[in-house]
C-alpha cells in the first residue's frame, strides 16, 4: 500500500465481489474498491493508513471493524457508491469521512473515538448520515441492564443507570423507561426514543407527568427495548 499513490493493500475492481473478514492492514491505503460489486468487510483492523478505505462507485458494507491512527478513515466518490458503515470503532483519526458521491453514506451507530457531535461533524465532508452516535466502543461487551437507582430511598432526585446492547437495538425498535406505581399506573415516562446501543444515565426528579411531586411510597421503574424488559423497585420518602 505504500509504493504508489493509487496502490493499496487490497484492490478490487470492475464488478468483483468479496467478503473480507478478520484481516489486518497497515500503511498506505488499506482497501481500494474501484467499481467493485458487493463487498463486505467485517471484524478487521486498519492502522496507520493515509486512507483506510477508498470506494469509488462501489457497494460496501463495513461492519464490526476497527480503524486507528489514520489520516482519513473513508473516502467515497463517484456517482454510484452505496456505502453502509456501522458498529465500528474509529479512533485517533484526523478526518473521518469525505464523501463526494451523490448518494449519502449511511454511517450511524459507530464509535468515533468520542461522542462529541460537534467534533464529529467537523470531521465529516459531503452527504453523511452519521447519527446516531455510539457512546461506547462496540468491541467491548455491553449488556442489556438496569441498575439500582441511587440514592434509594430518595427525596428530591435519583439517578438511574441503564444500558442497551447491540442485540436489543438491532431490531430498530424504541427504548422506553417509565416510572409506575404499585398497581401499574404510569407516573412518568423518562425515556422514549429510538433504540441505540449504549450506556446511559438519567435523573428522575420525583415528579409525575403533570409536574407534581410523587407521593411517598414504593414505585417500579421499567426499561423496555422491543420485547426485552427489565424492572426494579425504588422508594420515595417525603
């Protein structure tokens, strides 16, 4: 990949289709796709490249890979590149995606080394659909979990930590987190949003949906993502 401007560790062209899995690339350009067919790259490592992946007029599925210490992660160009980039870890890279293709690059649910959206946006060029952003490295195991609130019992406010795993979010459902009373009545819906894998924390201020203080007593808080459900008890003391 170092010997010439257009050289690459792997070069596929003119309708060639391939699956590249569990491979490692270093230096120069990692992979160049020149009018290739359907190419899937998964569970591979790219390190210290000028550009990790160049895709003129090619169809690319890039999932579960890691890119580190590169000048540019992705360059997509031409008029017919269809590129989907998801569940990857990209760290220590100066520029993330440069897209001069007329189609948007689908690049949601990646870890870009940080979850600061203004920082990420400044390193994107062209039509790139990069939201939602992961707030964790997808190479690390994140389970579906609901932690005990703290403090508990509480008076003014309490913190609820929870996490949504990749498996739960894969069906593109919704995440809801609700406070309910002992007979199942809805007290307050704290979260209602599209399901995105990640580690989260939210504060309940002890108020119901009408802004009134919830009475002293025992409540339940329920986390649902599609068909996955978890619940715990908490106590309010006034």
